């Protein structure tokens, strides 16, 4: 089977087919494009056909390849973690703009946010927690791979950081409503990392309620939320005594991140 034939008969999106063929053969994507007449070895062909079958059943490319790029880091991902999304890079930008000396990433999953922060704030103390031991294994693998020294903690919400305070707390929590029709399009991703009660706000309620006790004066809580949730999330943050900012949209212009700050004792 020639490269061109493999790509043509795959029946999936052309760019995805190139990615999967490159992974199956060990060729680069560029050479898959450039050498269309190259013959695909039979072992690689089998691997490619298996990839294509998995993709046609709806499995995300990131899980098939076992990796996904986030903030210029090529992260290992498995079905134990949510696939990092480009819009979540906004959270990293917002934390970096504040240059905190200590950060907690709650519900770290693959470690994406915590590792991007540590890479750009090498002097900061970065702690990452998750309720899933399997997710923490993935995060540990990524931390080791990039030689980034983050502290990984196992526990729900703030259990693993009792008595500790940080200059910034960041989280991309579950925020999808139970029964949301979009969930049907995400059958391969961990449900617990997506769903958050009848109104999608259960996780954000916990964060708003418990984060202030773990923030230093002037410290920020920054959270990602779903479409149309910005007013509800802002109300939760204000209800917890935080001074809120007006929120930040993602690249598509959709409000995506809400933030609140612990009032500093001197009122500034």
C-alpha cells in the first residue's frame, strides 16, 4: 500500500489521516505529504488501519496517539485524563500575567496547566492536586518528561493542601450539566472530569466556597467555566467574599474564565 492510497482510502479527515499515518509509520507528517509514492510497510499498514478504525468509532486522535500539545508542551494523555483544550491556555496566560510565587492547580488531570506554569515561572512553587490517582500518574509522567519540579498531591478539592495558602489558585473544573447533549459527543473522556450536577456549577461552587481559605491576601482564584455561566460564576465568587474582575473571553470571544481576588488588608 502506497502512502497516497492509505490517505485516500482512510475515510477520515485528511489532516487526521496524515497525523495517524505519520504515527503508524514513524515518518514525519511532512514526509507523509512529500513522498506519496512511498510504500507503507505491512506492520505500519496494520497499525494505521487500526488507528483509522478507532478514529471512525469516534475515539479522539489525542488518545490514539497518546499525546496532545498544550502551551508548546507535547503532553502524554490517556483516557484517565481530559484532553487539554486550546481555550484553557487562557488560564495559563492570566496566571502568568500575575507572576505569583506560589500556585495551586486543582484537578490537574494531565498536569497541563501546572506544567505550563512551572515552565514559565521556574522560581515559583507549583502544587497540582487531583482526586484521580490514574490522572496523577499521567501528570507525573509529563513532569518527569519535561524535568519540571511540581508537587503532585492526591485528594479531592483542597483535602491535599490542608492549612496551606497560595498567591494563586487555578482550576479547569468539570462544568457540564448532567444530561447535556454534548456529552454524547465525548464518550471516551472521563465523565467525572466533565459533569458537574444539574446546572453544571457543582464544582465551581466548591471552588468558590473553599478557595479563599487557601489564598494569601491579594491572591487570585482563576477558573474556567462553560458557555453562558459567567454571571452565575461571578455571583459565586462574590458570595465567597472575593473581589471579582469582569471575566475574560477565549479566542472565539466566548466568556471563558472568571476570577476573584482576596481583598488585601490595606484595601488595595
